[in-house]
C-alpha cells in the first residue's frame, strides 16, 4: 500500500459520495447518466466476486462492500426513487457498443480462462469505458452541473493516481499487471478532455458547458 | 496459461 493507492481509493470514494450526496440533497438525478451508473454497478459486481473466495485484508473487504453499496444505491435512486427527474431522453448511448466488444475481449485476453478471472477481466475493460454514456450525455445537452463536474474530476483522478501507484509498485515490488495498466491508461485518456475543461472553464464559471 | 494472481487492488 503506497500513498498513490490510498489517495486513489479516497478519490474514488469521494466521487461516489459526492454523486450520492448531490442526488439526495437535490432529490433529483438530472444530468446524471443512469446507464453509466448501471455499468459501474456491473463493474463492481463482476470484479468483487472474490469477496466470497479470497480474503485479502479488512481494508480490501470493507472498501469493496462500500463501493458495491454506493453503486447499487445510486442506481436505485436513478431508476426508482427519483425516476421522475431522470433525463432518459438524453441518456441514449447504445450500451451494446460497449458490452459486446468488452465481453469478446475479456474472453480473448485474460490471465486465466476461468469464470472468476474472465469476469474480473470483463470488469477491468468495462470500467475503462463505463463513463462514456455520461460524457456522451454532457456533450448532447451541452452542460453539466458543478457537482457533476467535481464527481467526474475525482473519478478521473482516481485512475490517474492508480497509474502512479502502478509505476511505484513496478519499481518497488516489480509488480506489473498488464491488463489493469493498459485499461487504466485508456480510462484516464477518456478523462483528459474533461480535465482540461474542468481546469480552464469549470473553476471560473462554476460549470462546464 | 494461468497467470492469475490474487487481486489486492480495488
């Protein structure tokens, strides 16, 4: 465990809590892509199946359970509790464009051809593209509320910090996880355009348009 | 080929 990893996890947790807090306080999920949130719930579900087979540490178990709970509560808020405020007309990204290639790739390129390992690989690939429906929605409506931009910033920052963590682990432990690193780079690239807007426009206007 | 390792990252 190094500083980059801890900061990455904190950033990830902060992003999810910011989003939940925003929905809860405003009693509205306007501007949030339900499809992206459903994909994240699927990512955590398929990745954390090792909760049942493998104990790594108390920290690991607790964080996994928190991430799973947060993502399910978010999906529940969007598709049930605050469904009336959900902007489904603008959440029109075609999920099959992500799910079909990601499923195919996880069968082709994995560490071991076993169900748990294929599902873990699927979750890593899917996470790298899961934000696309949200970014698509923002480009379609042309705006994002301030809290949504903070959410996206911390969500992007988390994987960028993981990249630093992987560089650190490579040099200190000679640890190298090719699937996670390549997907993590792809994932971070998707946020670069957003990071640029967040820093240049978001801060002074309070919103990204 | 089995290159799977325990996953300690989230």
